[in-house]
C-alpha cells in the first residue's frame, strides 16, 4: 500500500470537504443514528468509563460527541466551521494536522471510522495508531473504487494483514458507508 503526495492528499481533502453539506441540526441527527449502528456492531457503550480516546478523521461530527465519560482527542485536518465549537462543548481536544504529523501519548483507544480512504500513508497511519492506542476500534469500507476524494481503496486482506483474522464484515451500513465494511477491535502489543 503506497503513500500519496501531500499535494494529492490536499486535493482529496478539498474534494471531500465539498461533500459535507449537512446543516448542524440535520448532521447531528444523522450521525447519532449512524454511530448507534456502528456502536452496536462494535459492542460499544456510549459511556466510555473514563478512557482516553483518540478519534481520527470524523469530519463534522465525531463519534465521541455522542459519548460520555472520556478524555478525548479528535484529529481532523479539514474541520467544518462548527467542529471546533462542538469539540469545546464536549470537552474534546481538536488537532487539525494529519495523524502522520502529530506526537501523542499512549491512549486507551484509537477510533478509525471511515477515515482510511483519506489518509496520506496507510502503512504509516496504521503503525501510528498501533503506537498510540492500546486498543484500535475500526469500521471501514472495503472494495470501494478510488476517486478524487478517496485516493485509497482497501480489501479485506489489507485489514487481515494489519489486524489479524479477528475482523468481521458487513454489507453497506445504510446512511454512512457506500460499500461493504470491515470492523473490529484490535488489542495492540
């Protein structure tokens, strides 16, 4: 899996940003329903029990904004006008650099939900997630075509290489993903 240039990544970020057109109210409701489905698949509670959590690339509405009892950091290089306010309201630290460029302490969990198609270097990204999180929770589309805003495409084999054979698969998650998905939780060494 090869990295893309920073120029290609910036172009993809701008193209992706143009797709995020929900009003705050509509987006908040839409993602509440979408995250409820993802949490059910991942067998997650909304009460995070005091864990430290890094969520990478949630665009406008982080999953953490629908949770309680956590110490959270969100990395979102293309924040909307209202993401900073939402993060402040929820007590979430917001970083606007790519994950590949930041240094963070070890955290209890790293969440990657529909972000892999948007990263600069998939291998470096996964290595960084493994170095930060004690547990990685993921829910990602597989077998999707690349395009202007999705410079990467992944297969089930990619996730098996990164996270072993504990992955689970589902058809399209209505309202959130455009393709079949792989999901799971991976305990880091």
